[in-house]
C-alpha cells in the first residue's frame, strides 16, 4: 500500500517537465516586462488576459530585498549555509501582517486554526509520502528518529495515524500554518538564492 502512487485525473496531460503544463485559467492583471512580451503571448495563447507592460526590468524578490536592505543573505550564509536569510525591519512586519491577515480572513470563512508539530518520525513520514524518493531533500535529526517537516500536509495527514474515523469526521475546515524545512537544492534542478531551505506554508 505504501508504494501506491497518487492517481491522476484522466484530464491531466503527460509531460516531461513544467513546460508541458497546460494552463486552465489566468487571474488578475499581470505586469509584463516588454522584453518578455513575446514569451507572455505564447504562454497565454487562446486566453484573453489583461496585462500591464513594464518598460523597466523588475527585480526578483531576493535582489529587491537586498537592494532595500530588508534581507541579508550574506551574513546568513556565514552563520548557517547558503540559501538562508535574515529578514529585517519592514519585511518582518510585512511577514507577520500577512500571517495575521490570512488568519482573520479564513476565520471569517469558518476555518479552524491548527499549528502542526515541526518534526515527524520515520513511521509517520512513510505513511504520508514516498520517503525513499525524498529522503535526500529532508532534514534528519542526527541520532534521532525524527525529520523536520517539509510541508504542513505531512503532519496533518499523519495526525490520525492508526486510527479509524467516521466519514463525517473528514468534513472539517482547517487552516494550517507552519515553518517548512526542505533542501530544494537536492529536490529540484533549480537554484534559489535565499529562502530555499526554509519557507512558510498555508494550507486550507
């Protein structure tokens, strides 16, 4: 049973990577740098998407944070390792403001707040994901049967391990917030500067 994969819907296309993804709909009004306009047109072909053209090249989030002196990745790498960061001043306020905003809005919708444990043992982890496939991306506590969680879905799914529940018990609205720890350098062929080993995750 542990080896059975997720069953995909028949409408999901087969592809080699994210370039084969098929868009279903677009939201909002994207801001498109003029140098990327042709690529944007290809990605939105067949859709009517309102957009705003930018005549300047926008900075990616970590470059903007460094420029505004709201993120310090250099010193974070010195005291830990690469891909970690210090958040500073207004960005810390913004972080917590967004968290509280999300809590307030979801509470109005009837969601109940849940904060999961940040570690799982091997037995719990193997029941919620293919741990052999992702073990290199997980942080294991040395000499302990414990792993730092990579996403909040894992401890939430494992919460009722070895329990039998009535069907009606599955119909509950929860919102989960956690600090997630995953080594993206080993799990994806993608270099992310800053925030690659740690992120905050909301799941409804």
